[in-house]
């Protein structure tokens, strides 16, 4: 079954929210239940969950291998959405008005909307010595924001390309 970019975007959204629903409670409870710290390796494990999520969604929806153009769209559309969310949140956060609270909450909402990307954002913040200084946000911050938007749809797409077992139907032939 061929899939449209809209179908792939919807499939990514479904898989994305399942990954987030699995990761968010784990991220919240892990330090308290097991007395361990969250390490930068944590976001790598969380991001890796997009590969089986893409494989499962593609198998359930019966997706075939897309054309290169559709493949680019499958990665680019969700990434553009995430980058837009991060950019608007970041621009509002850096405003010296009441809008910075809205920007802060837009960025913080990614904990519930995109937990692996939130972990990547926290990893970047851990590398910044003085978080209160606006000039401290440099290349590391912007690179992590770029990767936080790109890696989930890219890994999901790569997972959707993994081979799937073909189901065959036995046909009863009456002669």
C-alpha cells in the first residue's frame, strides 16, 4: 500500500506520542526509584526507540518503500514542525516582555510532547555554565535544537524502511 505524506506524518505522530508516553514516566521516576542520575546517554536510548516505532507503524499500516521525494517529505515535515515549535518558543523566551513566560512553557512542554527531544535539550543546558546569561547559548544549544527536531523523524523513517515479513493469503481454488 502506498502511503501519502499526510499518512506518514500521521503515522509518525502516533509513533512519536507512544515513544513519549513510554519515556516521560521513565524519565520522571528513574532517579527516584533507582537512585540513578539521568545521563546524556539517556537521550540516545530514547531516540533509539524511534527505530522500532517506525518499523511497527509501517508494518501495521502496510507501508511500502516510498519514493525518494516522499522519503524526504516524511522526514522534513515533522522536522519543520518541531523546529518551528522550538524557534517560536525560543524567540518568545528571549523576549524581555511577558511573552518570555509563554516561550518558557512552550519549551518545557516538550517534556510531555517530545520527551527524547527534551532530554537532548537538557543535555545541551548541562553543557552551558551560566544558563541565566543569554549570550551563553551558543553553537551547542542550536546544534542540539537542530538535532532534537531532525533525529526523531529521521530514525522513525529509517525504522519504517526495515524489512517486514509479507503476509500471504491462502486462496481456495475451486476447480
